[in-house]
C-alpha cells in the first residue's frame, strides 16, 4: 500500500512539473507596435485574453485625463475617500474613510505606487459607483478598438471576468500617448512624495532603458508580471506589451530585448535624425511629438569657444546656422503656442527630473502642459533639452520669471523664432 501511495505521488509530481511550463506559456503574450502607425512589429499570443492586473489602471488614467481635458475634473480638486476606497487591499496609500486627496496626488499614486485605494477614489469621482465606472471603461475600450477587453474594476484587482490582450493594451498605450500629450509625461515620474513618504515607480525600465518614458507595470498571481512600456529614439516611438513574466527582472530584460528589436526594424524603415537647431523650436511650438523628422544634415556647433553667459552655472552656446533653413511655416491657429526651456543636460533622466522639480515649485504654472525632452548633438556629444510646451507669450515669460526667482535656468522659446536656436549646455564646472 505504501509503495502504491509513493508511486502515485511520483506520478502526480511528474504531471505537475509537466503542466507548469505549459501553464506559464499559456499566460505569456507580447506585442511591439509602432505608436504612430499602429503597425505590429512583433507579436506572440497577441489576441489571447489574459488578466491585465494593474495594467487596468492605464484605462483609469485615460478616463481621468479625458475628464481633466473636458473640465470635469481639476488637478488641484480634492476628492472624498469612501469606505469602499479606504477598504481596498494593498498595494495602496492608506487613505482614510472621510478624508480627501487631490486629483494630482491620486494620479501620481496610480503611476508610482499603483495604489488601489486611489484608483477607487478616481473611479467614484467620475461615476456613481466603481462598477458603473468599469462599464464606462469597457465602453471606452470598445471605442478605441480594444475588442477583446472587459473591465470590472478600476484597479486591476483579481476578477475572473476582467481580461484583456497584449494587442488591446498596446492600442490603449498608444491612445494615451497621442490623445493626452499634456499629461502623458506624468507616466515617467520616478518618485512621488505623499504625506512625508516617498513612493518609487515600479517601472524600473525608466532608469534602465534608453528612451523609455512610461507606462505601467502590473502583477497578480494569475497573470504573472505584466508591463506596458513606451520608448522614443529620435523620431521613432514604440509601445510594447509583455504579459506573464516569471519575475519583474526577467520581464524587464525581455521587454528591453523586444524594444531593441523593434527599434532595429524602425531604423531600417525610417532612420531617426536629430533636427537642426533652427527647426527645433518650431517643431516644439507646433506640438508634434510623433511627427517625422526631415532628413537634414546636423549643423555642427561652432568649435571656437563661445562667450559665456552665466545663468545658474549654465553657459549659452550659439550654434552655427545651417546652410539652408528647414523651418516650416506655422499655422495661424498655432502662432501663440510658446515653450520654455529649463536647461539642457547630458542625461535624459536629469533633464526629466529638472522638469519635475521646476513643476513642483512653479505654483501650478506648468500643470497640464506637455513636457518635451529631445536629444540633440553639439560638438559630437549628445545632450537633452528639457522643455515645457503650451503657453502664450505672457504665460511663458511669467513662468520663466517665476522659475528664475527660484534659481532655475529658464528661457522662453518663441514659435516664430526663425534664427538659429541658442543651445543651453550644462557647464562642466
């Protein structure tokens, strides 16, 4: 009898080991998409319905950004915390019933902490109940072309009827980028402080992968480790999705590999070329983060030392004008779209961090405006301009004046600038 039991145990164990890889494979899916055209560059199990986990919060953010755009919500608006919101399971901020939280803090909590209580607060601010909000999420998903997606809550907490696909999540990621450029930069926030506690973004690709600037991670036991990521190199932007990673680290490594392959394909189809300095302010003023870049020769900076202009340890170097201007005429309705530049830095993460520091001290002047961080070349070395777009002239000058008082380097970029741009380079001193 004992031998029989041992034999059964061995057979069961072998069967279990056989099933585990199959089960792990069954929940794996991946997609790499060109965000501008929707072209799929790579796919595996792209239409298999799986559990999205906290990728669900991308739709919650999409709905929130839409409400902000329509004036239904304001970033500084305080939202009430219900008993249901306070009772959500971790991960969460620990909001208390009867308390309040601003829309801005709730959004940042979703992006970094992936806070379930904040997700419910936002849902209940846009619908009578979270269940009703989930129906709206599903309707919106269908409108976007996410045909195999259904939502049952705002957070991604386990629900057997809440499912999506890698293809659908890529569609959602691209929609968020293209429809809400004035808010998308929030998705690259690396840290968020709330009531004295600092919460790090779970998306480690922001630090590890060149060009990565969003979007969101997700995990529940039934799904494995999920990630929707976006990265931009030159004029090419990709959105990629991975479902079912075994660990966060292996998922991130796999995602980086997929993005590398995607960019290699895109470089063959559409080589990315840094625009000449004269073209840059106009392109920014037109607010076209995903438009193609003209194939032009990059103007080299004047090799002779330029006169220094001291602005908080920033020196200003005038670029040599290109042989022929590539500036495009500005449409009449875009003539008042000005930008400000908060320095230029040798690292993209430093440029991004400076924008967030400036936003935190700008008294709301930068809220809701688009951040544009672009790579450029001077003397053969890359640097990154940190710019904020979406002002009229008075607002831009006022914002720069305000930031200058707080010891930030800042200058105004006119949409009508028709001369070689001044490139701010971080001083080595």
